[in-house]
C-alpha cells in the first residue's frame, strides 16, 4: 500500500511539473518586499501569454531578491502552474553596448582616464545649461520634482538611438500631461553643443510638442556638457560622420538624488513611466 502511495505521489508530482509553463520575462523593478518574498515589476509583453503590465511576482527562494532594488532592469523566468505562479532565476540585466563601432569604443575607453560617476542614492551635483528658449536652467531650481534626464544629439540618424530615447520622453509627456512641470520635468541634454544651439533645439523640440516650461532641451559649453555626462558614466566622441555614444536615461528623485540609471535602449516607455510614477507617488 505504501509503495502504491509513493508511486501515486510521484505521478502527481510529475504531472504538476509537466503542467508548469515557463516564460522568459524582462522588467523594471518598482518595489521589493523581502518579508513576503515578492517584487513588483513593470514587465514587457510576453507573447502569447500577457500584455505589458506592472504586477507583483513571488519567489520561492528569498535569495532571488538579495541584490534587487527599485529601478533595476531584470531578467527572470515566469513559472506558471495550475494554482500558482512565481519568478525564478531573477538576475539584473547586463547591458551590452549597442554602439555602432564597439571595438573602437572599447579602445577609446582604454585611452581615457576613468571618471567617477554618481551612484544611485547619491545627490546629483548641480549644473546649469541653456534650454531651447535661450534661458539658463539649473538642476537646483527643479528641487522637489522628479527629473528624468537623457542625452541626445538632434542630427542622430538612427531611429533606435536618440530618437527612441526622446520618444520615451514624448510618451511620458503625454502620459503625465496633468503633472508635467509640477511633479515631473524632462531634460534632454545635447552632447553636440556646437551644432545644437537653442534655435536648433527649439525646432527639434517642436517635433515632440515639448512645453519649454516642463521639457527642456539643453545645450552649453562643451566642457560643461562633458562634465555633466561623464559624472553619470555617459561617453561620446565624434567620428568621421556621426557621434558615437553610449545610451543613458537617468531618473532623479524629489530630493535631488539619483534614483536610477538606465543604460541602453531595451526598456520601454511604459516601463520607464511606471518607474517614474512610483517616484512621483512617494514623497
């Protein structure tokens, strides 16, 4: 009898395992609840299973959450069983540079002295640049607001580089239209200040229907721009025709601290917006 029971339990366990479906998933972490072994993430759509959405995910092993913080971009496997689901194999996504000439980029990095970067949780040093209306804009004057920052140049020809980062901001601008300027300010900083003077930036900003009171396209002396970009680990250099550059999007909290730094262009505008919204809700 005992042997039959063990055999039956083995069959049930095997059936349960067979019923589990596994889906690769990526998302931006919004909250981490270690006490209840769960995290909330804004995830990209999983084809054939669910649309893009922000939702909580439980884990079976609390060690899965050891290194997680809000703002982390993660990969994991969503395991769906008949009566439960959970995340496993949670890991922080390692950004792979998508520069047009990665070998040249690596060589140039070796030739340049390393520079310190502002880390998440640290106060962001003040800086002043000039916006598309020709007005000085200082980071310090935006205290008490969530500030999203990205780095672009207006003549970038590639749709998945500067255009995509600005398109993300364009969607934030629409999603939070009633809170722009009051709770959220967007800064698009040009690293081609020789070309991107205020009149050029104004024309470019009009493409995105950007209100200069809440979405500033910024320029300034090259040495100042370099100081701002390098403190965040963002790098750029001219080549024969274009500007080769890394991709960075920053979110600064209401207290002027760097909340998160998103590298690359693989996250979606919705994920970025979900993360920004959590900061606007928090005081």
